[in-house]
C-alpha cells in the first residue's frame, strides 16, 4: 500500500506530464473531446482507489488510457443511442485487445499534434484557441486558465464547453493539415503558443505565480510541437525565441515588481542554460535557410543575450536582422524596434527622421510604443520637454499598469532634468 | 454531413445588373454551382430576392402580426444560400471560400442538425 501523499503526487505528476498525450490518444479513438475528457477524469478518480489498494501500475499513463477507454464503453452503453453506437463500442473493444495497462506510454502513438491543430482551428476564436490548448494539451484546470486570463471560472467553463460542442457539431477534424494548408495552419498554432508565452512573460512574475507558469507551459508545448515537426524551422525559431527571452525573466523586474529595461538589467542574473539552449537551436536551424519572423526575432535576442554589456551590443548585426525582419513583416512594432536599432547603429537623428516618415499620415498617432520610442530618443539628445510631452501621450495610450508605472518613472526623470 | 452556406453582402458592394462585371459575376456563380454538382457536394442552393421584398411574420397571443421588411435591418443582407454535403468543416470552409460573394461579402457556414431518431 502506498502512502496517500506519494500516491497523490504520482497521480498529479502523471496527469500533469502526460495529460495531453493521454487525452490526444483518447480523442483519436473516441472521436469526441468532451467524452475523452470526461472518461479521463473518471479514470483518474478510479486510479486513486485502485493504486492505493494494488500499488502503482507499470505505466500509470497506459493504465489511465486503458481504464478511460473502458469508462467510455460504459458511458456509450448507458447513453440514449446505444444502438447507434454499436460500431464505436466494438471498435473500442478491438482497441482494448491491442493495448493493456502493462504497456508503456511510448508504445502509444503520439497524437498531440493532431489535437493541437484541432484546438487552434481557424473556426475558433483566438481566445478560445488559447484556452483550449492550455486545457487539452497542457492539462491546466479551467480555474487556473480563468485566473491567468482574469475571467471567472464560470465564464471560462462556458467558453470551453461551447468550443467543444462546436468542434463536435461542425466536425473539426483531428488531423495534421495537408502540406498545402500546413504553413497557414501552423502559423496559427505558433501564434497561440506565443500568445500564451507572452501572457506569462509580460505579467509580473512576483505577484501572480500562475502567469509565469504560462511561459513555462508555452515552452513545454512548443518543445513538443518542435519534436513532432522537426523540419519546420519556424517552430524551432519560436522555441529559441521563448528560451532566449525567458532567460532574462528574473533580471527584468525589481523586487517591487516594476520593470527594468534591457539596458539596465543585471546580466549576471540571466539564465545561462536557457541562453545556451536557445543559441544552439538557432545554430542548428538558421543554416536550413528557411528563415521566418520567429527565427529572426530569436537571432536578435541571441545577440543581446550573448553581449557582455549594453555598451558592447553589436548594433550593426541587430540592425541587419531588423532590416530582414521588416522585409518579411512590415508591422508598426518591427518598424519602431528597427528605428531604435538605427539610433544605436547610426544616429539618433536618423532614427527620429525614420519615425517621422513612418508616421507621415498619422497612422501611428494611437500607438503607444511610437511615443515611448520618440520620448526615449528625445531624452537621449536632451530635448527633455519634447520627451516629456511624448511620454504623457504614451502614458495616456498604455493599457498595462506596469508599463504605465515604467513610463511615469521616466517622465519624472525628464521633468527633473527640465526644471 | 450537410452544411449551409448563408451568403451575406451589402447590396451596393456587388456588381450591378447591366454592367460588364455583372455578366462575369453571374458566370462565376454558374461555374461554382457546376463545380459543387460535379464534386457531388450540391444538395440545394438558391438566390433570394432583395430584402425590400421581405415580410416578417410573428404570432403573439394567437394574433398574427406581419411587418413589411426583413427581421433585422443590417448593412449586409442574406442574398442566397448553398446547402452542401461535406465531410467536415475544413471541406465546407474550402467550398465557402469559392463562393463568388466571399470576395466582397461574407459567407456564414453552419452545420445542419441531424435528429437522432
């Protein structure tokens, strides 16, 4: 007999690590996400009592799959349309003869890729794609997801069950898209993973633990996708980008939770293991010559992460990378970051001219980063009044408390310099 | 399974009868219908007359009330539909994107309910 604490920990650990894999396998055989989830929950409850009595099975994950399938047969038999489900039931019996609880999880085909393409299907809203990916692949509880996205558990529950109903009703398929559709569908998956990462990254890690967990989870999921699609260079690029950003996590906030700009971070606190891994992924990926925005952003991060100090930063290299990035992704955020690189690689005047040109028809007038960037440039050439005015505009446009606090601190500094 | 593709567009956004574009537009609808038929996906499909011909009926307290006009006044109006037999949402969305109005209007795709008994 196992002591209850060890037992619970083992179940937690199995569920945590293998939830996505187990669920994906069940969805594949049951064809229904909700049914698969319900049966897996049943199996977990039953594991509690069985494992306590009989000890741990050889492979807890395989045990859970086998028991969840039996639960599915029970549920289908009890269901209203028993006759209509005969085929499914006999199919499940066949499966059961092929698998048993002595098997290892490695013997069961990994269907997580199929499942993530379902969760990130374009027929679902973006926020739903994110929540569903965290729930089904990540195994996060509805409550945790709700907390991370500042929703009530009820609202999140409704969102998830609506999504599962839609998946069943419109038959969103569980499959990896054809080669023809793969690039577009994969880019949605990567965007969802990056959104999860950023949600965890932009939040203060100190005050809200579940949020930094989101970054960890995004890295874990991206690792899985990267293992399953080893030839897709942008998946590797995204994984490298996440690692290279995450390496600076502890150095980017003060103990009070306020943000520290890259320039002033204590580089000794950066995580070397993550930097090494990120750089080595990039070193393997870039020579494949299928460059994309994630690889380029990762490469820019790598230049920063490998630079011993802010003053030693290789701005020529960073500017060259931004030039390439802007070519394939001409977005306002890339434009502004590129202008900042220009200010270091060439001159501040050049950067200001570039920003002015970019905002020729006032399309950046509601863009917070535009004003924050200009304020930074103005204060570097000691035009503090212009800097202060831009900072005020920027503060008015910001939607994030931490960011506002960061900009306020800069504004105070500016005002000290003008008086 | 059957999916209905509801075709919505703003009345002025599409080629108007009498113009050169209108002929090509109608031809592209002909070609689409032919394609879904040839692919074995076509169940039915029709174009509707404009919302100025619509009458909305409701019965309240046993009394039938009719209203001159569509159920909802919106910029984009329901102009027609296709009922297609597709294997899943991916296939339905693929065909919906080929409906000529998709290029300037919107196609709402919904599965048809299959009653259990």
